[in-house]
C-alpha cells in the first residue's frame, strides 16, 4: 500500500532541534512523582474516560495512536543521557488538540524528561516542561493546542538529560523513528517511552482498540508504508474512529512471552490476560475491542495443547470488556503450515479454537481472518500471494486482505449479554 500522507515529516525533523531549544527557554521546574500514574488500574486514564481538563470541554479525548510498552530495551541499561528521542507515529483520527502518555513501566530508576514537543508545539506536565516519572509508572501530559491531521505522521520529541536506567520500548514498529545526540542522528524502528497520543475530537464515535500479536503489529509489512491491517481498517472507516493498535510481536494470550535477548525478558510482552486492563480498558475513548490472539499460544513453545484453555481465555477477556460496556469482535486464527513449529496436532488446536469462535459463543461478532487468507486448495496454508516468506506472517497484500475482511458494521453496536 503506498504511503498516503505525512509529507510534513522532513520539515518537522529538520525543525526538531530548534523546537527543543525553544522549549528549554520556558524553564525546567521538576514535577513531583505523585503526578505519575500507575499501570494496571482503571485510574490510569481516568481523565481520558471523564475528561475534566479545560481543553476537553469542546470535544472528547480519543486515542489516535498507541504503542503498547513491551519490555526494557536490550543494551540500553543507562538510557540515552543527553539524547533526543524522535518518535514518529501515524495517526488515525484527527483533532484540534493532543496529549501524550509517557511510560517508565520497565524502568529501573526515575526517568527525567526535560524537553517534550508534539510537532512544533511544546508539551507540559502540570504546567512544567520537565517531568519525573517513577520506575514502573506513567504520566499523561497537559493538553496542547496543536492541529493533528488524520492519516498523517506525527513527531513526538523528548530529551532525557541524565542516565535513566532501563528504557521502556516497543520494538519492531515498521516505522522509522530517530535518536539524536551531539554525534549525529540515527534511524531506529523502536518507539521509546511514548505509548499513546490522544486527540480532542468533536465528532468521532470513539476508538477501536486492537489487541494482538505480530499479525496485528504488522510483521512482514513494508516499513513506513502504513500497511498493517489496522491501517487498512482506518482507511475504510475514513478516519472517523481512532484506531489503537496494541499489537506486540510474539504476544500470547495466556502466558507471558518467554523470549529473552541479552538478559532482557518478555520481548513478546506480558500476556494479553495481564495487559488487558492497561492496553485495552484504559485507552481513551475506547468503544470496541478487536481481539486477534491465540496463534502464538498454539505455535510457540511451550505450545498450548488444550483449545478449551484458549477459548476460555478469550471468553474471559470478552467478559472484562463487557463489564466496561465495550463491544468485542474476535478474529479466527490464521494458517501456518510450513512454519517450523507447525504440527498436525497444533493445527487441530487452531481448528478447534476457530470452530468455537465461529459458533458465536465467545464474542459479540467475529471476523474470519482464516478464511480471508487461506489457500482454498491447501487450507492449512497461507495463499502464496499473501505470504511474507515464512508461512506465518503476511506481506502487504495479505494485510490488505485482513483489513478488507472486516464487516464495518461489526465494529459498531452494543455488546451482547454474557449469558451465551
């Protein structure tokens, strides 16, 4: 899929250093740690659910972008003292004001950030340009009046003046961001510290939150092409909804990812069961949840051999979402024959999970991703024209097929009763 917007990005990048220098002129009074907010509770985005800030008076706060915190960044134990992090994110819905969420979830020390900007506008926290975030916590900025265009690139720039300890990151973003210091500027495909951008919008129905794994994160898609199936969905909805992509490569439904690198654990993130409150229920303006999980429980080691445990886990997430008044749409599990972990037994588990999803006893509605991408002559395999090359992940055409498989009417409406 071709690059659609974001043409102002080179200008924003060129202006980044000058903008941050201007920010510094406003002073650096440090905000106290009780401004930080804990993860895991509904209070995390209480202001998002019931916006009381003056900037929200003329509209509703809706997530236009999210990037779930995954782990501590390998080989970055001191952080990036004196460096400028330039996170580039792609918006879904637009608005006339913004606020951001910064995370120190996997930090090992207090995180001091002394300069923050959204495009060419400075960002404050309790009126101060400097914020200190305790280890394991996050903070939501003050509203900043800045026009945010739908379907466009947005630059969120921040500086860490001191060694910060472990860096909270989201790797494998399929989008180019930047890290700059006195020696130069380097490109990266990690988002650092930034986990959400909300916009003030007067007409949006709300946000669709997608919790998933690498197939939601976009593994196999073209970098900087915004070709994830969630991007396709945003296009089809004409950017009226916020789309909060909370996909994490390697993520599992039932257990935390066992993957490690350089001693850093959980590179596939905490299980969806553990992160559901933080990454779904606390998203600003959440209205509908799409759950696209379970394939890693089937194919990753240790492999889940009982499909009933997977379907029970999916049903439990649905009940938690219903308790918050959210509609839930689920996705069937896609084929992966030819991938090294495929066995007839694991495929039987996948098929049993899909049969229960199709029965209508788990979700309010479902989208049949399996049917959308399977080879009709070899239904346990992905269609060759959709295969990224590893028999599990999709190329841009495959993600287009997933995005177009969704009946748009399923993302609206009311939740069912839980008495299936």
